[in-house]
C-alpha cells in the first residue's frame, strides 16, 4: 500500500482539500478534489497552515494527476 499526501502551504487557517473521486488509469491515478477557501469575512487563525488529505492506494501509481472541482489540473506527479 502506498500513501500519498496532497498539500500546500497557506497563509492562514480556513483552507481545506478533500479527495472526492479517484480513477485508476493504466498505471496511474486521476484524482478529483474539492478545494475550499475561507469566506472573505471569516474569522480564521492567522498562522500558516498546510491543508492535506492522505489517501491509500493498493498499488504504486506511476503517475498521479490532481484536478479541482472546476476540472482544472492542479498538480501532476510522475514517477522517474
């Protein structure tokens, strides 16, 4: 089992990422995730955070492509 962590540093709290769908494509994976941001008037901690979502795969994918809820490619990881 291989664990992958998807993250990115943000300037404050209130950010989140959640994988909502995973599709096995050949020897790779295509992931869709929902990225959320705090409302403009939200009260959030003013500390740097790194929202993350860990998923477990039954195999070591040769590549992973991450798309957001608006179908924009956010990241791509290709195993050397």
